[in-house]
C-alpha cells in the first residue's frame, strides 16, 4: 500500500511541476518572444501537452481514488483528507475540460496565427491555469497529509 | 515536523516536475520546430530558468537537510534515506554548477543574428546532462518521500 501512496505523491508532484512550468514560466516567457516564435512554440507545445497530460490527470485521479477507498475501508485516520484530495483532482479536471482544453486545442490549430500577448485577452486563461495549479497543489497537500495520518 | 516534510515534498516535487517538463516535453517539442524558433525559445527559457532554479535548488537542499538532521537527531527510521536524498540533491547542484550552468550561460547570451556554429550541439549536450540531473533528482525525491513514510 505504501508503494502506491509513494507513486501517487510522486506522480502528482511531477504533474504539478509540469503544469507550473508551462503556466508560470514557459507561457509568460514566450509571450515576450516575437510573434512567429510564440505561435510556433504554442502550437507545438499545445499538441504535445494535449497528448500527454490527460493521461497523467486520469492516472493521478485513479491512484487517489484507490488510496481513498482503501483508507476508507480500513477506517484509518486520514481517509477524509484522501477523499477531499480525490475530489479536488476531479475539480482540477473539471476546470480543464471546458476551459484550458478547448483553448489548447485552438492553439494547436492556429499555427502561425497572430496569438495575443499576455494582455487582457490572455489573462483569463492565465488565471484559469493558475487556479488549476492551486487546486492541484491543495490536492497534493491533502493527499500527503492523508498518507502521513494513515501511516 | 510533519508540516516541514510536507512543504519539502511539495517544493521538491514541483522542482523535479519542472525539470522533467523542460527535459522531456518542452525541449524535445521545441527541437522539432524551425531552427529560429528553437534557438529563440531556448535562449529565452535559459534566461528565465537561470534566474529561478538556483533559488529552488537551494530551498530544496536546505529543507531536505533540515528534515534529515531532525530524523537523525530523533533516531527515527528512514534517516539514512533522508541523508542519501540530501547527498543526491547536493550532487545535482555540484553537477549543475560544473556541467550545465556554463552551457546555460552561453545559450542565454546568444545573439540570435549570429548564432555559433555549434548551437545545436550545445543544446543537445545540455539535454544529455539535464537527463542525468533529472534522474538524480527523481531518485532523491523518491528516497526523501520514502524516508518521510518510514519515519511517520
């Protein structure tokens, strides 16, 4: 059981780091590059992320759910935190599907289109991504706390 | 103490995730774009990461060190794993300073109108060294989380 918890923590930490890299470092950095670089980079990255990240979210949600279920069945301390973490993962996914997902799909279709800079037009997307990162961080925090409680 | 362990796991997990994103997603993806886009993006990212990552590495090393020291002082299980993780993070920092930092500084200083002839091999070399560093960091993170579990 502990190995499963370890894997879940590592996978979430890495997912969160990857999301942070794109939202807080790569996108703001690329927004300062010239139009051609920016649109090409967005296009390529959106395509890659669209292939990789959904599986990662699904895997983390699955791991959280399995651990939460196990803790609930064993009635050990921390099962509530684990359940809350799984719910937060669902919230993060729910934020992605109607929001960032379609935006990413549009980015992957508009190669060399003139994409907006980090201005008023892009801020909502930026904040949406930021919100998702915060939700993921909260989920990870709760999950780690649940694992400590149950250990 | 547990809060400190939580924070250390969170900060180091984010850092390793960031490094994985750069090494396994961002750079390979950008390498498939046109050379102007690739060189421009690589330079911009080298500048930003060059400013951000030293603080992140230092914070991780300090947090790992404090937790390892506490585990050692309390004589709890898992202190050896925590010490190994500290050694690996310190090793990754030394490796970065000697191997990756000089290349990163050269990439950040590129004049895009006069790129050096070996610019692609510079990035490739950086990617290879970065891969080694990511492996070290992943092992360190795994050991640290295992140490926290063992001591809980």
